[in-house]
């Protein structure tokens, strides 16, 4: 990557810090690997700073919080751990800017959600009632798709509508032997 030109200047060696447990490195100068099964590398950094008693500036706390938000989808991805939540809370306690986080920590849509968003925008039906633009979309899916509120919000923002109604129909199935 772009930092490759700096590797020859790393006189004490290179330490790789990663939260992708199965990842391998092609950095030959690496002498140490710090790998942990958490949702964010920012969680790992925050924990080490907390243990050492480091006081963070607002900017530093905000950057760590944004890193955790980004890597964990604001704590909703399956890879999120309790430690991610704990270190996010610590960064907030250290003064992370909620205003900056709200502005920059936009969760990304999954591939499935992006597909729904695309189909919603293609199949939009708009009508105006008393000066209010109402957009409606009815789609079908093979199964339940989590996070449709985010899809609907993005569709509303992209459609220039005042109201956006999204319905996704699917056949509900019930697991056998359960409830």
C-alpha cells in the first residue's frame, strides 16, 4: 500500500495490529502480530490506551469512537463483541464528540440492503397530495431482510420525496421443533 515506502525506515521493526483473525500479512518487516477477535482494531487500541491510563483529547476519543462505529456498523454487525461496546463507551466518556459521530458514522448497507434500495428506486411510484410528495414501493423478497428502516431512510433521501413508504413482502417460515 501507500505506506510501503516507510517500511525501510522502521528501525525497531513493524508491529501489525489487526482484528481479522484469519488474515495473513505480506509485510516482511513485521516482527510482531497483535491479533484479537473483536469487531474493530480501534477497540484494541482503545483498550491498550485505557489500561495505560492515557487521557485522550476530544479529537482522539472521537477518532477511536468513529473507528469502532465504522468497523462494527454502530455495534450491530455479527462480529461485534462486548469489548467493542465497552471501549466505545470509554471513548465517549473520554469526550468523543457526539456531533462529529452523528455526522460521520453512517452505517453502510449490506449487499442485500443495497439491492433492496436499488429496486426501491427503480420501482418507485410517486404521487402528490396537497403539495406533499408521497413515494410508495412494494417489493418481494426470498426471506426477511433486516435493517429496512435504514434502506427506507436512504430511499427517502435519494428520492426527493416528502414521505417514503416501503413494503417488502416475503413468505414467513417457522423453524420445525421450535416455536
